[in-house]
């Protein structure tokens, strides 16, 4: 999903919006699942897809991959 403007977290150029909170986020602030790092708990989720999948399933979102 394309967005315009600046990342709501670090103010770089935003390229996505978070599937959970709708914040505009840049590549660096997005996790592998299309949700922002704050939503993901601030982790480096690149290493922990399972954790994110669990969060997303809990929220009824399962089509992000
Ligand atoms: Zn950012
Ligand atoms: Zn978010």
C-alpha cells in the first residue's frame, strides 16, 4: 500500500502504512509483516516472524503475507 509523506516514527520518507495502527512508516520502521515497530513491540522482528504472526492472528489479520 503506497503512502505519501513522512514516517510517523523517524521522519524519513514513508512508503507504507501500518496494518494495525495506520501510521505512515518508512522501510526501516516496518517489520516483515507490514506493521510498524511500535505495534510489534519495538522488537527487531526480522528475526521473529512467528511472534508477529501470532500477534496478527490474535487481531484477526492473516492476509499480510
Ligand atoms: Zn521510519
Ligand atoms: Zn502500527
